[in-house]
C-alpha cells in the first residue's frame, strides 16, 4: 500500500480553495522527516530543496508550502483519523509471525508541555513488534496512569492474533489480560506492587524454586550470559505451570504459568541483583519465557532510545493544537521505513543524513510505498 493510498481517506476540513491535498502534505512531511527534518520549518525548507524530486511523485503547481501551512494543517488535523490511517498502513506492510513478541509501553514527549496554556506533556502508548522492529500503533493519554484505559482501546485497533503481548507492571490489569485473550493473543505481564498480594504469593512460591537443584516436571530453568564493554550480565529464569494453589488464578483470563527473571550485573567490582515476577497465559519453557521478557526490555533501546537520539523526540517543541501528537505519528512512520531498510549498516540518524544527501537512497527507503 502506498503512502498516498493509506492517507487518502483523511477527511478534508479546509476550505475548498486549498492548494495542497492532505495526502500530498503527508507524503511531503514523511519524505522530509526521513531526510532529517524534526519540525515543520525544516520540513518546508528541505522540501523546497527537494521540490524537483518531490514533483516526480506528486504535482506541485504552487511549489512546496511554507512551514506555516504545515504547522496550521497538522495542528488542526484530527489525530484519531491520522492514527487510524497509520495503523491501516502498518497492517498492510507489516508481516507479523506467530509467536512474535509485541511490547506495549508508554513514553512521555517531554518538551510537548506548554506552561503558558497549562498544557501537560503528552504521553504516548506505543505498540512495538520486536521481531520486525516496527511500531504497529500508538495512542495519546493524558498522563502515564491513563495507560490502563488506553491499552485495551489501542489493542482493539490492531490485528495481534497469535502474538505474545507484553507489558510492564502498569499494564498488569485483569481487563487488559481479558482483552489480549479476546484478540486471540497471549499475554506476558510484569507483576509489581500494584498487585501486592499476587506479587507476594508468586514470590513466596518461586523464590524457593530458584534454590532447588532438581526441578519438578511443572517447572524449568534457563540462564544466559552476556559480556560487553567490561560488563557481565547473567540472566536466570524459572517458570512453573503449577498454579492450582494460587487463589487469584481465576481472576486472570487463561492464566497458565508464573515466572521469575533474575538479572545479575557485574560492572568492575560492583555487583547488583534484581528479580522481577511475571504472569502469563503461555504454557512454555523457561528459555522461551526469558526470550520474551528480554524482547520487551529491548523496547527501551530499539524504540524509545532511537526516538530520542535518532529523532530528538524529547527536544521537539511542537505544541500547538494536535501538532505534537501528529508529529509523533510521523516519526513512527519514518522509523518503520528506516528500520526496514537493511542494505546500509547505519543507525537511524545516519540513515536520515544519507537520505538527505542521496535521492536514490531516499527512494530505497520508500520502496513499496510510493
């Protein structure tokens, strides 16, 4: 599906005498954000530099619009409609595999706050497919605590059957587990103090298991060792499908197993050990369980860190209207295109620089969507 097709259903809200169709503005913005633009001013400036190239794909009888046009349009454009088109586009181009880990995690865009107008920074809930490295969808919440209501709404928009949906402790909610199972997916939820009794019961059962030399048939253990840059990380996982004793088991849809992951980190002479506890509808071994947990943790490096370093998301000062929320979607579109391109062994930031300097590489990034 081309970008122009994906966003062709955006409802026009401007007067009939507008010069630029909405899908054309979206196309120009995506291309220039791929080339390194992080705000509407640079989208316009880079677009004017590349107007000859852009005119190969869309008509530009009036040239590339000013940054005022981009600012006004995307501050006013309905973010729900824009997000819906984005999800439709991702669904058409993303190949998800059975058993893929889909991480649900939130991120606050720090500079999107507006003290003058008493507007808090927006918080985005992202759904990220670990294997394909693509953002499948996102939803704005008023604040972090609103993730609890946002996650089921977002999952309802997505095709996630056969996937393993992982969340942090904030997403460990009975309603979210129910929604995931309704969507024919499995859940892997971190348990912390927000479910204190559940957490303590699991801890009391699993901690003695970690000290046993021989495990029962209902349990398994797996361990990994990583060394890099003078740091040693040992990860150990114990899981058990013996949960008949757990009083709360019937409160969680299709709960099948519990697990604990222990992380031991050595940095010089300093050693730290941390344990985290989980519930899941899976019925699998410790190796698969640990792999799924690690895939969720990778969202910090492979999504949040990339958005901050590769796109300077936390430094973006777009605040007017729905501009910050819509720009967040543009970054996700660009990130998906950049991560799917495998010919250049470069980070996101350098891929964007290459796209700005090389029209052929820019076309390569857009291959299949233009």
